[in-house]
C-alpha cells in the first residue's frame, strides 16, 4: 500500500497521541548497544556495565529478547528497532506489524521501559527506492499496532544519517534531498508532529572533520574550541562547535518544510578510539574528549540547546558501548566503543555528567592527528590466532581477483613459504589491497586483516604496499 492509503489510519493515530514530553526528553545521555562482535559480554553483564557508567537510556538495533529480559526492572529507558529487511512487507501488511509488536514489545512492557520503537535504521541512506517508500507507511502501521495493544505512550520514529540533507552549510541553508523531500520527509514530519515524536539523527563531526582537517579545526570538532567561532551569514547566529552546526542544519531543513517545532533526538554520535593507519584523529584522546564534552553539553542544567534552538532539551545517545570486531568497513567502525569487549573501560566516562574532567585519569597522547604519509601493508589480523579455514578462504578470494596477484607465493615463487601459512596469506592480502585499493578494495577480509606500517617483507620477498 502506498503512502496515501496510510492517511486512512490517521484518525486512529491522532486519538492516541499524547501531549506530554517523552521520558527520553529529560536531558539524559544514553548509549547505543551494538552486538556485532564475537567476543562481547552477555546481555546481563552488559546491563550491569551500563549501570556502572550511569547510563539511563539505551538503543538496541533489534528487539533481542535476552537484552530486553536483562533490562527488566531497571530504570534504563529502551529504544528497540524494527529491522530494515521487514519494512517492505510491514508497510502493506497490518498483521505483520501487529505480530512484530505482539512478539517483541508486549511481553516485556512495562517491566522493561521501552520508550521508542524505531522503524529501521538509516533507511534513507539506502539506494533502494522501494525501502524508501516503505518507511512512512511502516511507521503508521507500527503506531497503529501500538495503539491496538494499549501501548500509547511508546513513540514511533526512525533514525537518519545526515546524508538526508543536500545542503548543510551554513546551517541556515539546511535542505532535505530533493529525491526524498516531498514524497517521504514531508509525510514523515507530519506523522512526527501529530504524534509528538522526535526527529532522530545520527551526527558524526568526526567524519566531517576527517574529510577536511585543514579548514575545520580539530578543537572545533571536539567541542573544545576556546577562540574559534563560525558565523552563519543567513541568520547572524554564531557557532562554537561543529556539532551545533550539524544539528541546526537539520532544524533549518525542517523549518523550511514548515515544521520548526519538531524536537530533535541525536540517535548516534561518537568519535572513534582507533582506526586504520590513514584515518586521521581516530584515537583514545580525541574519543574521550569528544564524548565527555557531549555528555557535559547535553546533561547541562539549564539545558544549553543550540544557537537556533537555545535552551532546547536534546536527548543524545553515544555510539557505542563496545568496540565491535565484526563491523565491516574501515577500522574506525570497529573502534567506537567506550568499553573493550572484555568490559574494561577504554577511558573514563560518566553518563550522568557529574564527573569533572579533572577527576578522570590521564589519557594517552594522540599520535595521529596529522595525516599519515608513507607505506602501509595489509596483513593477517592476530597472526597465529586467526582461523586458518577462514583465512584460507579469504586468501583464495584475494588470489583469484587479479592477474598474477599471488604468483610470488606459488611453488618456486620468491615468496613461496609452505611452512608459513600466515606469511603467505599476509602476502596475498597485501598484494590484493595494493592492486585493487583504487577500485574500492579494502584491507578487511571479513575482519581477518589489518593495516600495518611495519614492513612484513623478508629476504628476497618484498610485499606490495599502499602509499599514502
């Protein structure tokens, strides 16, 4: 069913809308609990760790029953998520929507404080037009299901990455992309306004700064600037940090659509504590600095808001609870946690905002705040601890992609070492990366590879490298 048909549901939804602010609007900073790791603590232990961090809100990327059970009886507010792959079917099938709520929310509420049902994750960043068009109808369906089961206080929303904007600088030029503006964003804003829900955004100053570290000052991105300001010529508003600029760009985009009063909720923000060799500024010092400043800003009393929304209470969630070793993509994707997978702290962080910076221990000095220049190789991650079957499959893939990529490790080749499987695999990874990086090839191999600036070459065997 297309969006126009969902309007038939509007009267039901409006009757269920409540006027009070959600619990999530109390100025507390929460955490995103991702589960893309094969070495993470149990849900029960994870909830206990959240309590030690003084976390009061948590977002999960599904409706994992073990996590929802572990949260029962706690005072932690919860945001659950309908998986992206279900939206196309839910958008046209109320029974599927009802079944999802019946199975994933009803058994846990209210003992588990489910505050939000999020419909998909960053749907509008997908190239799939069909799933774009299924988003708002799915939000209507899920809302109707909540009403059916008497769960009127639970809000419905969806998180979006900032690529929903086609213009974001200066903030007063904030404009939604033309391909989604009228057909998707406008009805979504109508829905959020009428149900008094939030517009959820994933905001990462790190990526904006890393893409232009010359013109964007690091302290401005870290919320630490003392004497750096940026004036918006369109409004005369003065900005002291990049995060406020990015938030206000969304505010002005909504205002341009006629909805300036819809509240904004930061569904994800954070700074990586590590990354690939060429990922500038991904380190523990910057990560701790940024996340501590985020907590300080959004727990301030009275609320600070932003230049365009002074005094506004903006709920925020830090990404993420753990470093997750199975996340694909660049190395930074696996290094956004505030905790290591063993549960120990990467750095001190008090989500209540009541700990002064001086009370935290010293941080390791940053060593990669400048762009790395030099050679980099791609080798097997964790060396001898790697799964040989998985590494063998990855090596076969690497050697099968190019012409002569792995000739040196074949019998009689200069790098042929049948007694050293890991060395041979590392050669294959480096050779593949060197040959295909410009075409989009990466040093990842499903988490089996990592970058190194230490030359793994030996004897007459010279490993191919990438030069930054």
